[in-house]
C-alpha cells in the first residue's frame, strides 16, 4: 500500500501505526470515492496519488475539499508576513523538531511535553471541515488530528478552570513577521472550557494525510470549525487552563472588530464588511456562497450559547 507519496511518520518519529488503530486506515482511492471527490482528484494529480488516509469521521463534511495547492499557498500566518503568499514563501526554514508544548495553569499534570509524548495514544482521525476566515473567504480542509478534549482529559482539568489559552511560537530568527514586529507577539487565542471540550474542536497535526505543512501551522495547531479562522491558532507552544478569560491577539488589537467568541455569524457584520456571504477559494470551484451561522455546525454547537446574545458576544 505504501508508495513514495506515503507519509508514515509523524513529526517526532512516531509512525501513524503507533498512534492510530489499523482499522481506521483506508486506501486513499476508497476515501476519495467515499467523499465524492473522485472528479476533483482526476484534475489534480498531486491529490490523486494513493496515500494512506485515516477513516472518515461522522464530524466530516462530504463537501469536496479544496486542493492541497489552495490550502498551502493561500494562508494567514502573520509571523511570516501579511501577504497570503508570505507563509508559503518564508515558513520553509521553520524548525519543528524538537518541539515541546508547555501545558500549565489549572491542570493536574502540568509540564513541558515533547510533541511525540503529547500525541502518543491520541485518537488520530481525519476531519474534513469547512474553514471560514473573518475576511469572508473559505475553504474545505481535510485535517488530520485529535480532539483537544482527549488531551485535556489526559492532563486533567482542575475544577476551577473555565478557559483555555493558546500561545503560538514567536521565534524572530525564523519568522520575519516576528522580527519586524508586525503584531504584539506571541499570537494568543482562547476558548471557553466547554468550547475547548467540544468534540468538533481539534488539535491538527496534518492535512491531506501528510504532516502539517509549515505554512498551515506545523507541527500542531488548533482548529475550531464554527469560529472565524483567527481563533485557530497555529504552531502551538503553550496551552494554559485559566479561571478567567484570557487576552487574545485580535481582540486586544481591535476589540470593536474582533470579539472573543468570533462565532461565524452572517447576521453580525464586521464593521467594515458584511459577513452574509463568503468567497469559496479554489480555481475550479471559485464561487460566492451564503455564510451559515456557526459555519454550518449549529446543530452541534448552538446549545453552547443558549441565553447569550451573540450580537453582543460577537
Ligand atoms: N499563530 C498564528 N495563528 C493563526 C494566524 C496567524 O497569523 N498566526 N492567522 C489566523 C487566521 S486569520 C486564519 S484565517 C487561519 C488561516 O489558516 P490556514 O492558513 O491554515 O488556512 O490561521 C489563523 N491562525
Ligand atoms: Mo482569518
């Protein structure tokens, strides 16, 4: 089954087989047929190669994923610059091994975890999610990862914890946007504990069955599919359980434009543009589509916000 396109190693020397039960593997062709993406594959040679994939998840959309090319060439990762092409151009030299993630705050087992130890035993699967940037463009991305809840349960959340704070790497020597001080680094994000524990919230370690490309937030990043893309912090180095709402990068910079919640919501316009529709990236499939509340994940997540006014808690 393996060929030269096959990724069989995780970032820290663990093979997929070490962390994923055999039965969750499927031949890529079966996966493509199953996800209705055969036609797309025929037009995109890179995706058509038989690579090993994790099984479909019931949380995945059956919408056709964007091409690997789209997903890895049109990025927001300001540590490497403001332009959409900056991350692909400048992230190639980022050192991602060794990599440690500090887990601290209100947890039972705080520590500095080597990535391999952190990922070991986590139930890795593929999650094909819609991804909606606050700038009103979107993609469909086949992530590989595991539920953040699995990790939080393993390290043990203390009773007083109410929020989870995420910190991205800020390494000036390898990140030109950090060196130039484009933002107040490090990039910080946060979730309420119930949002962090929701099964849709994942830590992604790859996409399209490959290790995470650097421009997409290697070696490990957050993905929260019902929120605007800026919540999904990349290249995480620290996860902190707190009892109060943590400061977050975009909210600190422009609080009237970017809220802490940042749930995708077509009814609440950004002060400078409408959020009613979005541009679905993709040469062959470029189109304008209506934005759906909670990015289409309302059935699963709307109950988290019962009693909250989402126009106020934007
Ligand atoms: N550390 C860090 N994380 C980040 C960003 C960033 O600039 N730095 N940009 C965010 C924004 S605005 C978006 S839309 C997504 C883009 O993810 P992608 O490039 O993998 O599509 O990453 C988010 N995570
Ligand atoms: Mo974004």
